[in-house]
C-alpha cells in the first residue's frame, strides 16, 4: 500500500526585529491619534462662549439655516455640514462660484433672519459683543486680479437722500468689514473701517492665518455716529486690534447689520468656500480675552 504524504509549505516567520518595528509603528499611531484628540478637545474648550446676555445664537445645531436669511444664488451656496465643525455637530459651508449673483452682486452671504434684533440691541449708542469661528479650507484658490473678498461686513442701512425726498438707498462701502487678503499663496485677515462712505479706509488690524484651521473671532463694537464709537477685536483670545480704536462707526442713526459669507467684485473666476460656526451676539464679553 502506497502512502502519499502531504507536502508542507514552509511557514513564514517574522523576525523579532520586524515584529518590534510594527508594534512601535502602531503605538506611535495610537499616541498621535490621542494627541490630536486631546488638542481638539483643548481647542474646543478654548472657544470663546459668552456666559450671559446672549440675544442671538446661530450655531447651526438645528441642522438647517433656522434663524438666518440668505442672499444666495443657489441652495448649494449655503449648506449645513457635519464636517468640519468647530463645536457640536454642525457648521455651515458658504460657496461662491463663477457667475453666482444675489442681491445684484457676486455674493453668498447670511444675515439674521429677525431684522428687529439688531435694531433693538445694536442701534445708536449700543455696545455689542459678537463672535464666530471661521475656517478657510486648505484648497482655497486666490481670486485673480487682486480681488480681496469680504468675509464679514457690518453693513449700513438705507438712508434718505438730503431733504428726505426720494426712495431710501444704500451707497458706498460698509462702515466695518473683515477682508481675506492673499499674497503669494498666504492669507491674512484685515479689518477695515470707514467713518463715512467718502472717507478713506482705515486699516484697524491685520493677522496672517493658516488654511484648514478654525479661527475664533470676537468683536466689541460701540455703534455711534460720533467720536465715541469703538471697535476692538480678538483672534483666538489674543488682541487682533491694538487696543480699542475710536471714531464714528455708523453712517446714520439707523444702525448696521451683520453679513457673513463671501462677497467679491464682479467677474470672479474661482470657486471659493469658507466655513462658519458658533455665531453669537451678546451684551457682555466672553471670559478669557487677553487685554
């Protein structure tokens, strides 16, 4: 009787050195993940949050644009997303593509849905604290031709022509605006103020930023047509402006209103996106701001 022996394949044996290197790689990956999670948790804890007297909160945690009104060319111009977020489960992504026009301009912007809130809390003589988190994505494309888009603007309301005759109208740049300035692929936030539509612009602050990272912004504004107006700002809890800047912050007593999004000159050829989260307005500052 003939017996057939099964051929045995040689067993692969990993050297102790290879096993050790693999274990170290896994350990390093786990440590890096834990470090990133700890950094994210610490950053979330540092996000400025007002403790009281909050009269508007727009954090998009309803999963939609509830509480907001949009000047948008398409539904895709403002979409609530689950990634990236600054805190909670939702943020909003603003998209402006070539040819997108809303309210007669190339813009994709959000403003408060209840117009009365800012009329009551942010009129002549009122001090307002406001803030939000902002992210410019890694794939941001600089608009051509030296266009510097506006990411936030405190826009003036329509005033009456001299003599009170004729329809109300808006002319000129906003009294206060936050620009995204690009230079050789690097981005900076620049805060510009104007005392009147015809006055020269004043650069109140400038700070380089990193794409792909959340930035926490806080603003203190005292709205006034006189010299007692005030603007102060912080980025990530540190001063953005060099102290408080004084001067008129209103063109007329009707007050300003906030617009957030992406606004640029006509003829833009790039598709641009920006993310916002944790928008709030209050009568008192959040804790922890450096002076």
